[in-house]
């Protein structure tokens, strides 16, 4: 029952599914944050297309092996080159409405920008499946800190600040290429997919494994599904409604 009718009719139908739903699992990807000025990674204006050094730093092997990659990474962050002053947009705010209407079960995000929490979504409902760039973690012990705490050390002269507890290598608390997802986070995403009665995928190409698999899991267990994305996805055939439309303009119409 895929819908490819008139855009207005599809938006209305999507809003009706939201109105009926009681436990919504939302999955968001880069597309919801581009209107906040955060580039996606591999598009024509993507972060890695423009800055290959950033892609190098995102590979865990390179990051561990090459102090120079780490130094440049800290230097770039300390200079505020990465996402200083970004704010949530109407898309992020629309999802807060689902929480206000007591319909939001879990918000799983592939984004690492914390814009959902900044918009007002209860952090306890958010699963950051690829981590967050606003925090730092030690790769050897369980030390975690706000990114800003470590950037202060960089600005004070430490080019590659070590963990203060164990001397280990510090890294932004994101999942780099070559790193495994946090099992507990993946488990929460899967449980939300099983528990929800509506699965809403927003701004994601649904091509990043394994989190994309939560959509078929939800559909198989009886949930309805809406996909709102700029482009078609390989999972469109599984959704009740597919909207290829502007996200920050459309999401407020769907979320009420
Ligand atoms: Zn440590």
C-alpha cells in the first residue's frame, strides 16, 4: 500500500497516521539537519568531499595510528570549524510535538549533532546510534567528558590531550568507521522498532546498516511506516506513505 499520490493528499494521509498512532519510533538521518547548516558527509557539498582530512580522522585505525591526524583533528575542532553555533530547525521542532502529544516512543538518530535534544526532545528518549560529537570519550577506559572540556585543554596548548584517568587516546564520542556500534543502543533501537505502532523515517537514505533494518523489523511486527526524505530510498516499497519533499517544511504539517 505505497502511496505516491498528490503531495498534499500524502501529507494529509501521513498526518492522519500520526494522529492515530500511540507509540511512534522515529529514525532521523543527515537530511533533517541540513537546513541547520550541517552538511551531509558524501554529497557534493559534503563534509568529507570538501575536507578529506576529516574523513581520515573518522577512520578509527588511522586515528589511533597517526598522532598527526589526531592533532589536526583537535586543532580543527578547537578552532570551531565543526558546527559552531548550529541551531535546531523546524524539522527538529516538529518532532518535539510528537513528544508533547505523548506519542513519541523513541527517537533513533544517525546524526551526531545533538540537535534533537537542543530542540527539546527528552534525552532519555533519544538513541544516538552513531554517537555524538558534543562529547569526548577515552578509547581505553570509560572516561567521558563534554567536548568543550577537552577543547579548552587544546586551546591551552595540549595538541593531542590524553585521558586524565589512564593516559589513553581521547576521541569525539562518535562511532568511527571501523568501530562497532554500542550494543545497548542498537538493542534499544530494535526494541523500539518492535514496540512501535508507527515508524517514521526522516531524512535518511535507509542505506546504513544495521540501523536501517529497524524499518523492516517494525513493518513485519505490524507497524505502519512513513518515509519522508529528499530522495527515494531502497525501502520505499515497505512504507505506507513515501514523501519526497522538503523536510523542515513538511514535518510540521505531519506532526501537528
Ligand atoms: Zn582513559
